[in-house]
């Protein structure tokens, strides 16, 4: 919870006595997780890690329900949820099995708020997985009092990630060495035959994955999480446009194109992707086959009309739907959103979630039912 931005304060005296950590810095603001304790699996606290070996987890455990006014109720049990690596964007390699199940449960819950939370989690796991690993300059038992808990958590995670990477490399070299010893005992024809068998198995697995994605297509507008700094000069290139959602799940599988003419006229075009896989997802929770999956009436929303460099580097594109701003669902117009951003203090950190709307949330939920 500390790492993922829960804006709660703990008993400084008790924590200092255990960990020699000074909690004088304020935790992150604007996080989707600051109001609810979502990373809670059991009665453990701290990290699922052994400082003498590879850290198994990115996630901070927290089970102090007394400090939380409201706790997220999980309707499903984690053991009943099958982790879906196709939803995790390659990040499953940096998460434990239980964490994969937890994030998957949020992604397929059908709840836009839980979908936004899962998107935030994946954003920070992705950011940590790309960071360079630096060796600490002091003993692990020493604690630097002038650093925040957030910094110390990131250092522990970095060390664990590096330790786990080195261990995996060692295991891989051992496996290759054992395989090489086995191959030296067979003749050339046997080696060639073994390679053909391996290639055939890889091709079969690849075809299975392609077939799975054909039957379980992902929405074209997958959720995104972006962190930007309030700066009037840099944010000048960011503009928004008012749009209407037609209330269908098919909208999640539609490519939204926003274009602006030389005369300043903005047009929005929507091109739905309709095939057997998309319809199988929509029909999974509907009595009507090959329909658009109406789940609501027409509702206003805000699209990204133009982007700046910062958001572009984080994968945001024109046509993305603004669903959450600073940890809260955004309900308003394009003008109101622009004014909200302009009203922030210079240098303030802003968080924006895109595409965590009702259409995408329901599409991911029904996809898990196919």
C-alpha cells in the first residue's frame, strides 16, 4: 500500500522502533488506491522477500483494516481466478502467481474503478521492471533516516529484481549445460530429430496462442495509466473533445480517430471491429446474439484530441477516453477537464487513467466468460 500510493499515515513511533524509518514525508497523492486497501492477501505485512535471496514479489502487503474506513470487498476468491497473462502485457514475469490472480480479478471484474486500480498497479510494476539496478552503498541493516518509505521500498524491490534475474540466468545456464551433455550422447541424426520435435512443439504452442486470441480478442482501447507534471507550457499541446458513448460494448472494440483540419474543425470517426471473436465476447453475457451489447444509454465522455510529448511517450494516443483524473472517476466536459488541469499548481503531479470505462470493463469481463 505504501508503494502503490495509499495516502495513510502510520504510527511513527512504532514503525521507527521496528525499522528505524522516519515517516515524515507525505505519501503519494492522487492514487486510485489511497482510499481502499486493495493489496491485501493475508495477515502478512511487509514484503514477500528474503533479503538473503531473490525477492519474489513487487507488492507491499497491508492488513491493517483498523486504519481504513472502507475495505474493498472481493466477491470472488483468488484461488478461483485463473491468471490471464494476455491481460498483463508481459508483466507476469515480474509478479507472483497470487499477484497475477489478484490483478486479473480486478481487470475482469466489470467494475471501472477496479479496472483503473489494476491499471495503476501494472503501471508501477512496469516502471520498476525497467529501472536500472544499483547496488546499495550501505549495509542492508542500516537505514538512512533522511529517505522516505517510498524510496526504501523501491530500493528493496530493485535488489530483489536483480537477485531474481541473476538466479534465473544461473538456472538457464545450468539447464543449457545439462541439455548439451544429453545431446553429446546421441548421434547426429538424433540431434536433428530432436530439433525438429522442439520446433514442432513451438509451432503448435504458437498456433494455440493465435487461436486463443482469435476467440478472445482484447478491446482496441485497453486501459492506460499516465503520470504528468502540471506545466502550462508543456500541457499546452494537450487538448480534449466532447463525445458521446452509445452505451454498447462494441465501442470497446472500435477504433476512434480524432482529426483536426487546417481550419480548426475537429471530426471524430469510429470504426468498429466486427468478427466472430468480438461477437463471441459480446454475446457471452447477452441473450441476443450478434448484437452490439447495449448495457447503457447514451452518455457523454471526453476524448483526447491532441497530445503532448509526455503523454505520447507513455502510450496515450488521440481518441483515448479520459475515465479517471487524480484517482477519481472523471465526469464532465472537455472544457472542465482543461480548466481542472490548468488550475493545478506548477509542478504538481497529476495522474490520468484512460479507457477504464464501462464499455472496456464489461468487455474484459465477458471475455473471461468465453
